[in-house]
C-alpha cells in the first residue's frame, strides 16, 4: 500500500459531493417535518376545509364512495395552500455547499461589480438613494433578515424607509422611541 497517493482535488470534490448530499437530505427532511407539523394545526385544517368548500361549491351531490377522489382533491388543495413556514424551505440545489463553492468566482465577481456600482453612484456621484436601495439600507440597519423583511406590510416598510434609519442619528432616535414605547406598554 505504499503506492497509494490521492489527488487533493479529487478528495475535495468527493468531500463536497458527500457534504452536499447530506445537506440536501437534511433540508428535505426538515421541510417535510415542518409541512407535517403544519398540516396538524387547526388553522391549516380550517384553510383546507374552506378551500374544499370553495372548490366544491358548484357540486351538490358528492358520493361517499369517492374516497380516492377526495384524497386526491385534499392532496391538490394542500399543495395549493400557501404554507408560510419559518426556517424551513424546500430543498434547493442552489443552496448546497458544493454548488456555492463552484459558483464562488461568479458570486465574488457579481459582488465586486455591485460594490463598484454602489460606490460610484452614491459616494462619487452623490445621487440620492433609489427606493430599493433605501429599503435595502433600512432593512440592513434594522438587522432584519431579508425573508422577514419581505413579509412586512408595505406601509410599515415605507414608514421605516422615510425615517432614513440608515443614518446613525435617525437610528438612535428610533431606538430611543421604541424603548420608550416598550416601557409604556409594561
């Protein structure tokens, strides 16, 4: 066995493939478990019943012997319902470690290009922030993850953006205001 030598690149590729496989299985399992738990909740069952009634509104005579059809309808309806589950997303190949590693040069180039554009537009040219960029700065200054930011109602987002919370003085007064409101509620 003295002749055994392994190419480090082959070892790295094999390790990335194995880790990505485990990562994909973990994501799938977590998502399926979250779906199963949500399907047991009364809110989901009520939503499912409402969707069934809505779909079957025009049909008056449903036969009880159509259990297979009912199961199929229930499966279709459960697939249609919007299940907003936090911290559980469908398994995605694009979020795997191996794919991220392969796409690293592209991602870094894109980040460099975006940073250059940002620097040129807002530092050199001194343009005012676009709505999307102001929204991004607000989300970052509040420390809210992007997926949670997307679920905030538009009026609240607009209110936060108009307060220009990415500026330090505005953020400090906003935090002081929130603390004051928090103390008043107690």
